[in-house]
C-alpha cells in the first residue's frame, strides 16, 4: 500500500431490490438510497482534486461497481478479489440474511469479506460512503480512532451525526 488512500464504501447490494415478507419490493429504500456509482465517482474526483488522493480502496458487494471504478482514468482502484456473484445471484431479490438462512450464500465468505473490507477501510486516510449505512459509519469511526482525528470525508446520504428516520 502506498498512502494516501481514500476509502470508498458503496452498498448497492441486497437492500436496493429486496422483497419484504409479503413479496413486495421495499421501494422506500430502493428509491431513496440506491444511486449507483456516479455520486461516489463525483466525490472521488473531488477528493482527488482537493487532497491529491488518487488511490481508492473500494468495498462493495457489486462487481459492476468495481468495474466502473477501475474504468475511471487517473484513479488506482484496490478491491478485495473474490467472486461477488454469490452476493447478487440466486435469491438476490431477498435480503442477505434471508439468503444466508436458505443456504444461497456462504455465510463464512460474507462475514470474512465484510470484516476484511471494514478493517482495510479503517487503514485509509480519507473516506467516502453513505452515512445511512451503519457499516460506513463504523468504518469512518475506526479510521478516525486510528488517526486520532476526523479525517476528510464525504457522504452521498446524510451528514455525519444525522439520522435516517421514516414516518410510520
């Protein structure tokens, strides 16, 4: 690794299209929070311009996001090398925890890749994510703890300290 590195967490996984218990799509999440990669890419460009950081550590469930990031000129992308198709394959319209119970995904792979991504994100120097995700918040908090200060960050959803609430 050669620092500086910006950590980027893109969770466009199961919650973007999963079905709820009665078979209906959870459009509240899908509509509000699943924006694809472009909003993250804008922030990567801004981070590069502002801080000169051109290396990205990307954590995502979506292989299409990895491919899109690697296509960006002038940016070096690091990402775990594993088969993400299991995360978006059989039963993908159901939540990940449901697919794990059905045996559609390897629970050990999901846990290990998630933890490894989390610990690698925390080793970076700046952060881009979505603070509606507790995973993004945790990665940023671990990074700040390691550095002893709040490093540069940008969030595609919610500001730091803001909470996501939905009317009942």
